[in-house]
C-alpha cells in the first residue's frame, strides 16, 4: 500500500545474492506497482554477485553485517561495492537533478 503513494522517481537496486529478501518477489512487486503508476520514473537493476547491502557477496555475504564490516569498508573503500552500483546511483542522481535545474 505505501509504495503506491510514492510520486517521485524510484531507483530500485537489488543484489542477486541477497539473503534478507526474496529478490524475484521484490522485483515482481515493484514492477507491478511502479509500472502502473502514472508519471513515475521507475528503474530497477539486479546486480549479480551482490548482497542486500549492494556489496560484493564474495566479500560480504551475511544477513546482518558486523562491526568488522566497517573496518573492511574503511580499508577497501569503494572496492567492496558491486561493480556498477555506485555508477548507477551517481547516474540516477545526476539525471534526476538535471530535471529540476532552474
């Protein structure tokens, strides 16, 4: 119900190795809702080898990240994120911000 109230652009990013949610079910629900709403800019992406947190599953593949995740992220930086995730986010933000430039 709450998703149907959204009236802003939506970028839904999913990790194929997500242990927290059923990714296929989530993609189905999002598509059913957002593809029928008028004037909603909806984009969904599924990243292989990626967790719920959009990190590489070969590095992090746990449901609840622990304190050591923060240490590893501090050491490895952007490398922990799945290939293409940060670019997808940046592109979405840039595209949407250009729509509202005055």
